[in-house]
C-alpha cells in the first residue's frame, strides 16, 4: 500500500454501509472488509472497466452480496443511504458536482486532486463539520478532508484556501509544499517580458505564502 492509500484508509471509520465512489482498484473497500469495519459496501465507478478491477479484488464479498458494484456517476445508482462515503482521486470541482446532487453523507472522507478550496467552501456552505483537513506528500501533494454532515463549521478565508489543520498544526509535508510552490512562483516572476495583473497576483500569492511559512515554522 502506498502512503497515499494508507493515509486515506487511516481516516476511515466503522460504518454499517460504506460507499467507495470512483473506487478504481477497490483497495479502500478491501481495507474496510478486512478489518470488519462495514457490513456492506458499494463500489462505484463511471468506467465498467475500472470497476471490474475492484470486483476482482472483492470477488468473495461481491458473490456474498455484501459488496455491490455500481456503474454510475458519483452517488447516482446507490440505492440506499450510506453511513460513510469515500471519494478519492477526483478533482475538487468534480466532487462538489457529485455531492451537490444529494444530501451530504453523515460521514465523508474526501481526497481531492485539485481545487480543494472550492470543495471546502461547498461543504461549509452546507453546514458540514470538518474534522481532518491537511496536506500530505507521497511523490506529490494531496489534501485529505474528512468530517460529518452536521456541525456548522466556520473557516477563515485562509483556512478555506490552505486547509485549517495546515495552518493550525503545520507539518513538514505542508512546509515542503509551500517551499515548492514559492520556488515555482519565483521562477515565473524571474522571466523577462512577463508583466501585468498576473504578475501582481503572483507577487501577492508569494508574499502570502511567505507569511504562512514564517508563522508555520514558528509553530514547529
């Protein structure tokens, strides 16, 4: 198991009915069954070919009727309420699109590939409570967001943009993320013939990241 998969699995908890949306190989559902963390699970993917990989890994549970494969877009086609929903490996805007068509699941674990801020804003607008919200590194950088449908969390603009746990309890992975992003911005700003509002925006973002880095390093 990669660090990414281990990190996602560590955020999963016991549930009567679990749904793995965009399940790909089905590793996280395999984790749930191996540890008796769920009675029943749905594995969902828009691609029948991708879903077959998960069906092969979960062959025994599928044959027993404990694991239900669904070729569907997001949560569409899942015929019952799920206590815990995992959506990993999709873009933040795509996850928002999936969640917006349904009531928020009682518990969720989300791992967006980009646009995490838009996903946080959507969850908060719908009254969710975010219990985990941080960046980790496994070859590249990923955000993990987990919480519950109710709780009415309140974030600052910076927390929506960067993740609350990253700002309140910064890790070495988050500092490495900031360092790499700052290096990219400096390289772009050093190019000749590049001017205008975009340059000003990049300078502002670089300054913002410098302030966050200074604060984060002071907390470590």
